[in-house]
């Protein structure tokens, strides 16, 4: 992989803010002609800097604006329980983020649900059937201050 130069960084930052930019619009932003910008963008995709292009959906408008951060402790620390948990989490739509963490808990997940009733059902009937979970600790989000999908690029 090549090192990112200033133009690559501008391209990545611009696409993170608006992935619908045309090559021509992107070329204007970085002060190059469209062909080299197109080639750079394809190289950034090929090298894995750009993983995907997505639409960021407003969770409230989609009916799932109740956010819960949930710390998970596995029953045991072994390969089977860890893999079982990670595989199960991959299949659950309400969980948008999952991190393997240090400290008192093994994982932290971010969950989007409609309301407290939906969360209660989710805990009992979705998380509750994952045998590897030993305990969980829920944190209910009162207000969202910052939710950026932009990764710092240097």
C-alpha cells in the first residue's frame, strides 16, 4: 500500500462527508482533473482505504431512535463462547456496533430499538437466547451529542 498524500486525504475526507460526490465535483475540491481523481479513488478502494459507500439513515425517522449501549460479559473466556457470541451478534439487525473491550466487560454493543418495550423484548428473546452471555449491563442514551461516521485521516 502506498502512503497517503495530501490529495488522497482530501478525497477520503470529502467522500466521508458526502459519498455521492461525482468524480467531477471531487476533482474540483482537490484541484485536479477528473481522470486522475477517478484513478486515485479506485486505488483507495482497491487498497481498502474505502471499504464501502452507504446512506446514513436517521434512526428516529426510521422508527428506531432509542439507543442502548450494552456491556456484555461472557460466561467463560474461551474460544467457543467468544466465537458463538460474535457469530450471533453479526446476525442481529438491531446491533449496529460491537467492540471487544478490556476491563470488567468483554464486549460493548450499540443497539437501536423503538422504545423500552422493544428493548425488553430484545433482551429476553434475542440476547437472552445467546448461551455464551453471562451478564449484561445496559446504558440508555439520553441524548446524542455527536455521532460521526467520519474517521480521522492524516
